C-alpha cells in the first residue's frame, strides 16, 4: 500500500503554512509550531491563495478554513470615501469649465498650468494705463469643444472668464466640504459609500 507524502503543515495559532522540507531549519531555530498539522497540497493551494470576498484565512478544528473577515472600521471606510471624493473634486477642478465671457458659450481649460495662465492674463488686464484696444489671446474652445483656438479677449472678457473659472473651483470645493461632512456624519459603511460625487 502506498503512502501519501505530506508536504505542508499548517499552524492554526500562526495562521501560516510551513513546508515540511524546511522543518529541520525551523526546528533548529526553535520556530516549528507545536500545533502544526499536515495538510494536503490542494488545501495549501486553496487556502494559500486569495480569499473569497468577505473572507479571510482562519482555522477550524486546527485545519485551514475560510472564515468571515471582520468588518472594516467605519473610520477607515470614511477616510477611503473622502479620498475618492477628493479625487473627483480635483478632476473636476482641472477638467475645464464653461464661460460666456466672449458673448457665447465657450469651454476653457483649467489644468494647473491653465489656471496660472488665466491668473497672469487677468493680472495683465488690471494694469494701469492699458490702451483702449488692449486684448490678450487665450486658449479656449467653442461650445462643442471641437474647435480650440487662441481667441482674443478684451480686459473685461478675460476678467469674466477668470471669474467664471474661480467660481467653478469654489463650487467644487464647497461641494467636497458638504459631501465630506455627510460622510463623517454617516453611521454605517453603506451610508458612507452611498455618498458619491
């Protein structure tokens, strides 16, 4: 009659698998677990991999088993959701905005570089003794976003475009504050994750 070789042992205390081939090393280091029990290669493959959703490696009668994972602390869920909301807020801020400063709806870019360019243009428009025909070109698109061009803006127009961009940023920031407050006031994980941008 043949015998089945046991290649792996499992410790319920340590929740760790030990290769039998390395037992002499563990014994010499006095780290071989006293509760080690032999397990099949298939059990080692199953329970040594990623657990099913909502489960974690545990033990049942000394053998490896999937057990229910403890719920994520509410504070952690809240922090994760606020991070998601913050990312959405940042994406909104740099995602462009609409302004009718030119007399019709146009789309303005709002990356960090674009914001700096707009700020510089607005500051230039506020300098004293500007000529009556002063203009500054600024990159923007038609209302469909299909035709981008450096369109000329008067001082009043560039100031309005800058003001509209600032209003968009402030609105996004205020929305983030409100949603974050809702997240922090939520009492369950489901209520937290229901708060979306």
